[in-house]
């Protein structure tokens, strides 16, 4: 088979002993020293997460020497008694699983007599210590664990800073049995397996009996379902996985019977080949949403283990078609294959399913799929210090993030996909993979069986499903290495993505075309008109001034002069939302990219930039605009440029504020600039914390502006300014999306550097990356030019609010939480579908995710339909 290799990132060199590597800035991520990312940071416990999570990967890759050194570091340096609140789920699958996987391969190597002869179960002792630190989370009447625990103080302790939560996800409580049972079997201490079994038993008892489905989140005290939608993706995924794998590892038939019952329900309600769509547990014939998340990519692999190959091939092929379009699998995409959430944190689930499908079918097609994954990783995600997550799969922008699961799972599955038997120093078939791809030996099934099995078969429904005859199938019997079997299933799906072109639906025409009209129409509203403001006040609509120069419209019915005025206010806000959505569709402006192409970046750093509604349309100029950047004088660009000789044939950098964007563009164009980048003047602003700006015109004809203009937030703009201070000559590419890295320049630089020492080059590359953080924001933006120069776009739908600019004319784009993009385009220069900005009108953590208005309205309509079909108690 074709061999492809991925260089192992220098995690120890740049990040140890931190939990994770930040691959763009070449440093470690230490919790508390970086801005909070919300729940994502709950995986970090100051216990060298990535090192522990990667231990057994080193052995799979035949890096036994490195494994031995890594184990010594873990034993010597890792402290598990930190005063820090962590996720029970993440700590279990990554840290406890990592320690147990490391112990499993350590004793295997010791038995072989060549390596680890000094090892005396130290990793297992650490795993047992950690297991005891997780047990306080299970102190609930239901047996379901709290979602978080303090490693030092537990849950109920006054200093624990946790224990007030009431809900947890099904996967969080149901993905413990493999690690906890393995810990009990390894140590002979049964309490761990008992607690994990009790949690699984409770979830099984609380399943919806008529559909045999489970919800996404459950109350840990009462057992009531909090979120009653059900699927195989985020929030539930590994619960199903662990039921089947618990049967494989522990040999308990009850786990298989439970899995089969759930699987029958999944295939009956959720599976709509090749799609897997969430449904309501009480009304399973009713879809709960119109999009899928990327975590469901694990399911084809689980179906292989189950023996149900046909739907596994179908879903996998559909996912591969999405990947071929975007290079990576977006975090979420719609049923017509538009991007819903654009980020991709280098998740391994698709690679996992690719590996299992190749094992089941022997079809070399899956080797080609794996080759594509590797090429895309090296081409688009690889950066000087590792592999960077994708902030936006459409623009190719990066995020300074490399989760531990990338090394724990992605490397492992891709290597195993291409490895021949002689490449392995042990038989991988002797182990089962946990959900984090850690290796647990199958011989545990016959070791320390202290748990009594309960006969609960009377609770199971008799199921007519021939698939149940095939559990852990012998692939040589099912599929005698006949690639045509899988090909015949894939063939009808090879164009499924390209054939599913989304159709535009204009709700604005419906809402604006009929029904009673408010006394003030949204399309007539002017923020500077005192009469209009008085009408708004009467309708209960108030204006809130925001720090970034905008004002936000918020409607409170209780503040209206009368109930009729309140209804008028609600209709006005709905009109404003629909009008903005309609105008935004007409604009059709996608995001743009600023790519640093000069030494030592060579295109590896990509910043997502806000577009302008004037000037050169970069989507029609595929080569983009490339040039060296220069700071103009005056820096605000609001008057004649005083350093035209420096600006000529360069890309001008300027500060936002004091005049219209179009005026800045005209001034730098007159000075001879070939492009412009406007940097936000709000100190510390970042695409991580604010909607992306889209620059609107000045209300006049802007056809005279012919150069491209892009907008960067303050933090992203400082990346370029810092690069100028360090390297002076900084060249960037302004384009519609990131281009391949500049290999020609990179090779030339390498040739010029041959006389320099390798150590010096490494230091320079590391230094060059210290302050580089690739950032981006969800790209779509729009303009609702209600008054000149103001620009409108709706804010958070739940509060019926609308944001208005009162400074530079711009239009905010959406937050990264969701913005669909059409999958079908006739050429790359076709515009992407736009959504509207959303913002909260109340106090919200800076890292909260928000949805665009049209997406929320669509969700509302779906929920209303669902509620109408549900009984009152389901409301």
C-alpha cells in the first residue's frame, strides 16, 4: 500500500509540561494563563494532558524509545492533586484512558523482554489515584456523575467551586464503563466498575420506552430529560459506542441487548441514508433539526463493529463528499450540505471510520481516502510547530489550537490504516479501542470478575433485525476481499453533495406582503429621525449604545404604551429581521483572507478578514492582490497621504475611525496603493469575541474605488504590525480564500539557509512564530443601509434586537456558531449564502456562541411544528 507519513509535532520541545500545544505561537496552553474558551478548557487539568493522551500512540508508531522516556516524564512530573475543576468525561477518556492505555502497552513491552524492564505498574497506580479523585462526582441519588469535579476537593467541599450543576449529557455519564471497568479489572478494586455500571443502568431505565431513544442531556438528580432530541452525534455518541464495546470487553450480554435495542431505534428513526438526523424522543418521526454535527462521523466505524456494513459505507461516502468539497469536515453541516458551523478542530472520527471500513472490506478505495486526509493535513493544517485547527474550512484560516485527541487518535488511526502486519510490534487485534482510541487488552474480560450480572432480559423487546446475527463479524466470511461490494454501494452517492443545491427561500416576502403593518415600517426607519425614535419608544423598542460604536434595538413588550403598541413593536422587529436577511442575501459577500506569505510564514498564517462592499471583488480575481504592507501617514487615512512614495505599489495599513471607509480607500488609492487593510481602533477587539465587520460604502457611488479593501480586528491587525516590527519587509496576499503555501519561496529560503546551522534556523522559526496567532470569524456579512452612513443588521433573535452603526459604515458578520454556506457553486467565484449577525442583549460571557437570525427563525419554525404535535406535558 502507499505509505504516507506525518512528522510528529515537537510537543515536548515547545509545550511541555503544559496540557496542550498552541501550534501557531509555539508555546504551551496553560489554563488560567490564556483567555477562557468556556467548556473546552474543562479538559485541561495541569496534568500534561497531551503527553498522557499520546502514550500508547507512540507504541503503535513503533516509537518504543520515545514511549519509555515519555512514561518516565509522566511518572516524575505529573501531579494529579491540583486545585482545578475538570470535566469528568474528558478526564476519564483522555487522562484515565491514557494512563490505562499506557499501562497496557507497557506491560506488553515488558513481557517481550526488550523494553520497559524497569516498569512496575506506576501508570496503573496513577490511574487508580485519578479514579478515586473522580468518584466524588458520583455522589448523586441517581448514580449519574456530576459533569465536573475538583481534582483536589471533589464536589461538595466549600473550596470545590463545583457541584451546583443539575444536568449532564448522556455521553458524559454513559462513557465511563470501559475505563472504569478496566481499572477495576487491572487493580481488583471493584468500586470503579460498579459506579460506571450504575450510571449506565440509570440511563437505560430512563430511556423513552415507546421509541427506545435517549435524549441529549439529563437531570442528574431526577432523571428527567432536559434536552429531548436524540441522535448519534454530540452529546450521545459514545454512549452507544460503549454499550457495544462493553459487551466486547466484558462479555456481559445485557450490554449487547441494550445496544441492539437502541440500534434498532436508531435505524428505524434517525437513519435516513445516507443522513443521520436528530429526532424528538417522544415523537421520533419528527426531525429535531436540519443539520448534522461532525461527531457522528464515528458511527460508520461502530456499524462496522456491529456488522451492519451497508449503511456504514453510505454515511461514510456522504461525509467524504463533504470533505472533498471543504478539505475538512465542518463541525456541522445542513441536510443540503451547506456549512452550518465552519470550524474544524482536527477531529479524528472520520479517520476512525475509514480505518474500520478498510479492515471490513479490504477495499483500497479507503486507502485513497486516508491519503487524501493526510495530504490535506499537511497542506492546510500543518504549521511550523505542529498542526493547527481550522477556524473556518471555507477560508482556510487557522486557530491556535491542537487538541490532545489529534495525536491520541488521528495519528493512530491513519498509521494503522496504512500499516502492514509486519510494521506492528504487537497484534492490534488483541485490544479494543476506547472512544479516545486508547488500547485495552481483551483478556480483561476474564480477569477479576467481581461484578454480579443481573438478568434484565425481560425488559427487552423482541426485535426482528437480521443485523443482530452479525456481531463482531468475521470479515473474511462477510466480504471475501471483494472491493466491488463497497463500490456498488458508494456509486449512487458519489455526487450526492453536488446534486443537493440549496434553494433560496425568501421569508421577507411573506412577512412583508400580508398581515397588519406596524405604524413604522422597518424599511423606512432612520436612526437619526427623532419621530421614528419616539414611535419606537411607544412600541417598547429601546436603543442601547454598545462599546464598539453601534447601538442595539431591543424590544420589551412591558415597556410599550399598550398591548396593541407592543404587538406593533414585535411586528416591527420581525420586519427588521426579515428585511436585513433579505438585503443580506442580495449582498452575497463572502469572507476574505489575509495570508502572510513572506519569510518565515510562507502562507502558513491565515487571518479571516471582513470584506468591503466596494472596490475590487477578490472573488473575481483568483490570484488575489499580493504585496508588501506599509503603514500610512496619517494612520487614520482620512486626509491626503503624506508618505505616498512609501505607499506606492504597496498594501496600505490604516486605522479605523474618524471618517468613512470609502474615503480611506480613495486616499490610499490616490497615493498609489494596490490594496488596503483597515485595522480596528478598539483596543483588544478580536474575532474571538466580536462579530466580523463588513465595510459598507458611504452612500455615494463607489465605482471609482478599484483596489481591494479588507478589515481586521485589533488583535489580528497587531499580528501583522508585530511581524513588521520584527521582520520589516512583510508580504501578504489579499484573496477570497487562503491559497497553498508559497512552496517556491519556502524552498528558495531553505537553499539560502543551507550555510546556516540547523539549530539557528530552528530558533529563528520558533522566534518568528512567537506572536503569530491565526484568527478568523464566521465569514458572512451583510449591509442594511437604512440611513447614510449607518448600517443595520439584526441582533439576537430571542430579544428581537437590531444593531446599528453610528460610526464607520460597516456591517457585522456572524459569530462562528453557525452560518450555512451553499455547497453547490458553478465555479469558486460564486458568492456564498449569507446569514445575519446575532448578538445578545444581556450579560453574556465573551465566548458564548450565538446564531444568525435566519438560522434561529428556521429553528423556531421547526420547534413550533414540533410543539404543536407534542402533548402539553412535553412542553
